[in-house]
C-alpha cells in the first residue's frame, strides 16, 4: 500500500470520527458479529454475542478503549448500535 493510500484511509477515518463520535478510533476492527446459541449437556440454554469481530474487539480493550467495530448484522439481531 502506498503512502498516499495510507494517508487517505487515515484521513477518512479521522474525518468519520470527528463527524460522529469525536476523535478517530485508535483501533478499527472489521469482522462478523453473531449470536451464539449454546445448549449445555444438562439442557440449559443461553444466547451470547459472539463472532470474530466481537472477540477481537473485546481483546483489543486490553490495549486501549478507543475502538471501532465494523460489522454487518441480520435484521433479527436484537441489539442496535
């Protein structure tokens, strides 16, 4: 990737951050977010947020709190951002 491309992507992220939420995020993660429907051996059932994007974002909070997660979810996803 050339320096001009790096600059334009960086500038775009900074612009988006200022327009919507203040400073640009320190880390941007692109990945999927899903609902994990787990049934235990004893029959108990639980639903949790999961997916690679979610796991990466949670892990990234060990380094900083200024994180953006970009993902697409289905119309049945119960949480709104």
